[in-house]
C-alpha cells in the first residue's frame, strides 16, 4: 500500500511532465522556422522528462523497491546529451543554409 | 604493453566505475570486472579528445551551479510554454556572444547550459574559440541576451575554472 501523499505527488509530476511534453510537440508544429522549432523539443525533454523521471523515482522509493538510482542517471545522461544533439542539429542546419524565418534579427555566420 | 594499463584520468575512471555499478542490477563480481574494463578502456579511447587536462579548480561550487541552472530551466520552461501557446509571433534572433572563458571544458559547459535553458540554443563556436553563436527564440535585444548569460552563468563558470 502506497502512501496517499506519494500517490498525489506522482500523479501531479506525471501531469506536469505530460503537459510540458505536449507543449513541446505543439511548439514543433507551430513555430515558424527550423531554428525556433529546435527550442520546442529540447525544452520539453528537459522539464517534461525530468518531471516524469522524478515521479518514477518517487514511485519506486515509496513502493519499497529501493531508490531509483538508474532513473536519476537516465535524467543526468539526458541533460548531458540533449544540448549536444540540439547543437549538432543547429550547426548542420546552418551549414546547409536553412533559411531563418522572416524577421529574425542577425545572421548565422560563415566560417 | 604494460604502460597502456594505466588510468590516464583517475577521476573519470572512478566516475565511470561507480556509474556502471549503479546501472547494473546490484554489485556483483561480473559488474566489478566489467566496470574496471570500462573505467580503463573509455579514458584510453577518448584520450585524444582531451589535449590538455581540464582545470576544474573549484569543483565544490559545481552543485550550487547545477541547482541554479535547474531553477532557471523550470522558470524559463514556463516562459517558453506561454510563448508557444500565445498567438504572438516570436522575435527570434541570432546573437554573437563574446566569450570571456578560455578553458575548452568551461566553454562546453557554458554552451550546454545555454542550450538547456529554454529560449536559447548554442549553434556554433567560432574557430578562434572567442565567441558563441546563439539562436534566441524570443529576445527583445541582443544586449539583453548577452547580459543575462554573462551574469547568470559565465561569471560563475569563470570563478570555477579560472
């Protein structure tokens, strides 16, 4: 039997995580150009997946199966790899001259 | 042959070994052996990517920095979510950020932090390692972006690394 407080916390974190992942997906569909679409998924993963992982940690701690160290490690790996993949995508887009949306200030540089 | 059997970066090896123990289902003979192999092989294989030793001088400040970044991720995620759901068109901009940091690892950490905090993504590092190209999703002015990164993150990294 799990403590009700733990159940509420898990549900709340799952809802928050789901909401942010959904907003990230909406951002992917709605934002005007490639560079701004990059922001949607990288951000949704950071907070959305973070919240879902935290709920998983609480679930396994509360149900007495030991603290979920592997979930924490998954989160850490995600936080390390998400910026790198965003960086590589943006760099690749810059090299093949993906046009930024109209009204974007500044230019990607040429090197 | 035997001189290859060293741990060129003891701290990296130790963290790899510990992470492997946490990832395996309980510590056993097998996980210790495989952990030792990984702790030896990965630093050996990646040694070419670390031409000079990273100089993390004040590592005890790292947890404080991580908490600071985590708080910013949460706050800024709400801002980006509000922007995506509002009908307003984002004012995107490419911003060239002049770096004060010189240590390659510190620049990597800063670039990662910029990408993780919602609203900005690091696009590229200039060839002379003196500036970063950043894409900001919604920025009123370039100065504002540069100013907030300088004060929120680069100052702290400068204290830690140099």
